[in-house]
C-alpha cells in the first residue's frame, strides 16, 4: 500500500534506504509552517470582519442587504430573456456597486486586509495539506506507445515536442490525425505488441485509451496535454510538467484506480445531464459558452419549467423527477469548499458521486419540509430514466444517450503509472471536509502531529 507523505520526497537517509517509521510519520517543517501561517491568517481575517462590522454598523447591514438584492436580481435576469434579462442585469450591477460603496467605502483598509488574509490563508492551507505518495515500484514496459493529439491544449504536443521526448524514453509516438479513430489506433497498437499505453490529449481521449488499457490489464499513463486535465490532477500528475509525465514509463510507480461507465461507455471524470448537457448540444456553444448556458437556463429552471425529463431514485429509496442538473462522477467531487473544491479526494473508493442541482419533484411525504436545492451522495450504481433520448456531456463531449441510463463504478480496474517526481495523489487527498475539521487538522499539523 502506498505511503502518503505531507511533502515531496521521502524523509532523510542514505540513498536506497527506506526511511524509518518515525521519519515517514513526522510532519515536514514546510507543512508545519504552512499550517501555522494559515491559522494566523485566519485569525487576522476574523479580526478584520469583527472590526469592519463594528466600524460600519448599521451601514454594514444595509450593504449586506444590497448584496443579497443584487444576487436575487441577477438570478431573475438568468431566468428570462430579452428586455427583462437586460433590465435585471443592469439592476444587479447597480445594487452590487452600491453594496461595494457602502461596505468598502467605509472600511477600505479593513476590506483589503480581509481579502488579502483570505487569499493568503487559503494558499497556506493548500500548502499544508500537499501530499506526495510513494507508489508501488513497477518495471517499465518494453514497448510503450504514446498517442497524442496535436490539437489538444492549444498545441501542447508540438510546443513540448512530445514525439521526440517520447522516443528518447523508448516510447513509440502515434499521432491522432483529423478523421482517424483513436480506439482503432490503440487496438492496432495492442495487437502489434504494445505493453503500455499513454495518452497526451483531453479527458475524452484519456477515457478511450484508459478503457482499452483496463480491458487488457496494461499499464496506462496520463500525459496532461489537454486544456484542463482534470483526470491528471486527481490522479496526482503534475499538470505543469507535461514532459516529465512521460517518465511514468521510465521509473514510475503504479497505483490502481477506478473507472466508471454509463450504458457500457467508459468515462474518467463525469457525466452531466440537464442544464449543462442541454447547453453543449446547442450550435455555437464552443464559441460562446457562457451566453449559450444562460440561454438554456429559462427552459431548464425558469418558472413554469418542469426541468429535464429525468426520473431517478434518491439515497432514501424515493423516486424523484427533474432537477436543473445531474452530475454523476467517477468517485466523489469536493464541491463548495474554500480549499480543494472541484477535485476528487480519492479516485479509488469504488463509488460513484451523484450530485443533483435544483429542487426535484416527488419522493417526499405530505408535510415534509422542502429539500435543499443541492444534494450529494455516493452509490455503486445509479439509474436515470426518461421517456425520450437524453442529452449528456461525457467528459465534456456532447452525446445523446438512449434511456435508461445505467451508471456503475468499476473499482480498481486501471493500472496507472505516475512519475516519482509527481504527487501521485489528488491535491485534496488529505484535506478534511468542513471548516471545523479543517481548523482542527491545521492545529494538529502546526503542533507537529498527523
């Protein structure tokens, strides 16, 4: 089992020797200092909030009310089109400007201190929980093949000269040209004797190569040459070290991670249904993403809308309908957190993450209080039913799926190789959920305790 550490690299000791247990379990000085800095900055931010509240009272309440009114006006604008949307956006901008004048104008120094302390404190907390995982050593493959998409990530493959870097490491580079079938290329390479598969491209391409690697139990390496590289981030690959990621097939360690599928189609990150999925189906989405999503909001969540024609069973066993958006992910995402939001703490938990945004209909009992508009839970399987074909976004790719949509997790099917100079784990692997848990963990780290 991999030994997770709080800092990059093992503890001190002669080369080739395994650090003693006390050395492995000690909190590195950098992590202790970062935790202490985060605690000090949190105290400064709290002091700034108290000072501003006392200094601006009662105008602070007026400013807060204006900010809430601005948010409400902006939401109403999103639910409409044309003149009503324009009027709502103008009103929201005016209310927000008034709130800024009231709150910041009375206490500019306090506001600057608060913003600075929050930004620096968040960065310090991230540094305190940064991990490096010692993965299981693995022999390098004898005939590894790198598939690369020269158009991904704005041309990263050419910018970093990945074909030449791959050949220097004993890897065969295969370019994905326009119109070619990536799956056919990968299967042909396996038939020719490839014993290691790497992909340099977006997450949709990563899913295709990862699926075939899992099918044949071959080691796989994720090369972060796409635009956002979410899968690489959660695997623990350094997204800023594209060339170094190739070392996964030189001296890299191995870990087993999960994949997930919907109706048999593998995905590495998530499948979105509802608002976002409807938007990506629209012509012109890639040229004007925000505008297209806003134009989809009225149908999805506006007054009189029934939401998406989707039926699903919640964790309590009740059937629900609709919801503005449903996100089913390969393992659970951290959402709505100051630190680590949008990442998966683990990608080997053997569970799907399910998130429903918007208030669904049905499943409740008479007299039951309203449900929260944001619900999250985990499951090994999940099914979405509909009377019509369902638009979906699979790892960012627009598709239409035939119902019912059956999701399942495939635990531990992918053998991932990662460079020993990369983290080897998600940046949120050790980050606690909740403010109080985060505070307690920072106190323990600052005191030198795990």
